[in-house]
């Protein structure tokens, strides 16, 4: 078990280093002048060559790429992560201020996806091809097709028109102002949670239908156990293995999906910061945030693999 | 060339025509079979086809010019002249939704054609040859998958600058790993089949083996994968447009229209939000259900794999 974890972590570390290089290359080497982003196309043409060189040096953009890369690594190691082009706040401060909101959204949405998805799957799998099964399958396919950010916009509009209600726009910490915090977080969490619930329900249903055909489930039935007990106690735990893997992967996608969803709700989280960085072409912020998202994604995958190996010895010894 | 002696042509005709007719008949029979076995998917397949036709014939169908402002009708709710209302500078929403299907479908189809196909061919080669090539390929694919696809697409689109080609490339790159993984798994199981071994025993070259014996078996999973990924590509394209890294305005795309509606004022008019999103949902739903149907008919074993 420990060698498995160590091996997974080692591979994860290699991936993270690789990710940092790729993120850096994509955002720095590819065309697109950073000064144009800072001053706008018009402001840029008004600058003299000397001024341009001065600003480039000030931003550390005239050093050789390797040096720039090492500077970035140094910034990561010291925890400051560099500065935004446009704001006084360092990227690290921004992540500390906005990150918790997005993390809350992600966690609540995962819990919600299980609370909604698993019961729906059980109902479906108990009577395949019944009316309830067909309805729940169609609804889950429908939710795969609905873009989360659009659903978010509709919810915001609907609440505004019917109740004149809008979630507070300023950030609120969970500990200082839990009610305002919940109002901010709940909308995106519901939208993202329903999106995941659709995947979870589909996966859990097909996995359950497969497990139900196994011999040990038939034995449990033959013992005279009730249908509910057979499903809940014997079939479900085994059927949930692929669902756990999927849920981990989905959590990573939720982090990405929260970018447009946070924009739709106007949530002051990390996703909104990512949107701002993209629209301002703020390369420093962008590079750190993309890197952060990738690290979290890699770590989530490792966590899922280790959890699965811990639950299921067949994988550990492979 | 035109002066062909009719008598030399005649004997050929009777053999070629029925062959053609029987192929048409086979396709028609297959479609009928599809409609009977998966009526829901067949219905949504027709919806998908209708959307494709709408995209192709957009200028003929759209009641107004999508870029033309009518300053007498600005930000008007739906009425008899503008069925879906107008936006804040008086452009007809219905026409913009219809024209938006062009961009969405072009990008989605191109991204899937490049990305999923490249991934599939890569998976075919890496599964077939195995060994070191396979190991390296697997690592690269795992690496590509260490970014959530929307973030990867955003970073690439932002770095390359907005434009049709950029968005296609950005989405195509995120599709590569999926094609690679699924097709590789199929090829790995095919390689052990006895007919493949027999062909190898007969001394078939690698190219012949892949093209003649393995590729045809990969067509079904590829089709299923491609249809499903069309839907995913459309959602990513809409998200990019919504975040302002997609096709630059004023080109109407569904994502751009939703982003524009947020700039229309403190409260976005409901018709500017509802209709573009509805278009995305219906299109994606149509492709997903069509993909589901194709999967059930062609290869029920792939349930859950794609």
C-alpha cells in the first residue's frame, strides 16, 4: 500500500513539474505582447521604444526565458506567486481571499451530487425500463446538455423577477458572516452539483445493474433478504467503486466549470478571478491560477486512486 | 471521353446499377432499423440534422441580418415582428441565434474531426505497436489530462489570441486524450483476436494489418465517441465565448450572446438569456441522444466506456 502511494506521489510530482513548464511555455512563449495587454493597443503605440524596454525590464519580461521561469519557481517557493499587472494585491493574497469560496462551492456541489445522484440511480436500477427509470434517465441526459452557466443566469434572473432577490456581491467569510456566505455559495453549488449528479446517476445506475447480476447478490436474494437490503447492503458498496473514481474526476472539472458559473452568478471566487485575468490578459495571474488548478487536479486524481486502492485490494496488488 | 460507344458501356450498367441501388437500400434499411430500435434517438437524430441544415441555410432562414441594428427596436421583448426580441442595439435575437449555430457547429465539428481523429489514430498506433512507443504515448496522454479541459482550452485560446482557428485548435487539443484512450483499449483487445493473428501469420505488413483488419473494427467506437464529443465541444465553445476568449464580437455565437446579455445593463433582459442557452441545450441534447442510440445499436458493450 505504501509503495503504491509513494509511486503515485512520485508520478504526481513529475507531472506537476511538467505542468509548470507547459503552463509557462503556453502563456509566455506563444505570441501576444504583454505590454499590449497592459496599455491597450493604443497606449502601446504611444510608448517610445525606451519606455517599452523600461516597462519590460520592470516586469521582468526582458530576461531570458529560463531566468523568467526560475524567477517564477522562486516566487512559488516563497509563496508570493508574483503580482497582477493591474492590482496591488499579490496573487497569493488573492488566492487566500477568494480560494475558500470556490473550495466551499466545489465541496457542497460534490455532496449535493451524491445526495441527488445515488438515490435516483437506486430507484432506476431497482426497476430498469420502468417509467421512473426512463424519466430519471432523460432528466440526467438533459442535465448533461444544459450549460451550467446558463442555468445559473436563469436562476439569478428568476430570483430577481419573482422575489427581487440577489445574492450579496461582496465576498463574505464562512466564519465572520455565515449567512451571507451561504447566500453567495449556494447558487453556484446547486448548479454545479446538479451537473455532476447527472453523471453520478448514470454511472451508478449502470454499475448497479452490472453488480446486481453477480452470484453473491443472487445468493443474498435466495437467503430471503428484502430487495432494499440486497441493494443497500450487498450491491451498492461494490457498485460505488467506479462512482468514487468518477466523482473525483468530476470534482476537478467542477473547478474548471466554476469559472463561467461564478461569472454568471457574479460570485467573488477564484473562478471569477480567472475570468478577470483572462479578459485583462493578465499573464502573471493567469499562469499562477492555471498552475494552481492543475496541481489541485493532479492531487485530486492521486487522492482518488489512493482511496480506491485502500477500499479495493484488487487494485492495490495489481 | 464523352464519345463512349454505348455498346461497350451497356454490359457494365446492369451490374453496377443494382449494386448502387442495393447499397442505398441497405442504408435505408439500416436507418429504418435504427428508427425501430431506438425511436427516441432517431427523433433526436432528426433534430440534429435539422440544426445542421439550419446552420447551412442560415442566411435563407434568418428573418433579419444578424449584424444589422434597428434603432427603432432596441431591447424590445419578443413580439410579432421579432419573435425572440431584440438586443440592446436593436439586432434581431432569432436571426443571431440561427447564425450562431453556424459558428458553434463549425467549431465543434472541426475540433472533433481534428482532435478526436488525431487521438484515435494515435491510440490505434500506440495500441498496435505497444512497447516503448505506447508507454511514452500513454504518459503524454495522461499529462494532457492533468488539466481540466476548459482551463486548457482557455489558456491556449488566450495565448494564441481570439479567432476561429485558435478556438478550434484549443478545443481539438482537449479532445485528443479521449480518442487516444478509447481506441487504444479497443485495439488492445482486437490484437489478440485469432483473425488478426492469422493475418499476421500470412505475412501482412503493419500498414495492411492496421488499415485492413484493425481500423474497420474501430469505426463504431469512433463514431460513438465523435457524436458525444460534438456535444462537449459545443459546450466548451459556448463557455469560451461566454468568458470572452472565443470568437470575437460582433460575430454572433451562442456564448457571445449570453456574455453580451450581461453587459446589457444591471438586469439582463430575459429573452437575451433564454434563447441562446436553449439553442445550446437542444443542440447538445440532440447530439448526445443520437450518440447514445448509435452506441446501443452498434456496440452495446461500450456502455459506460465512452
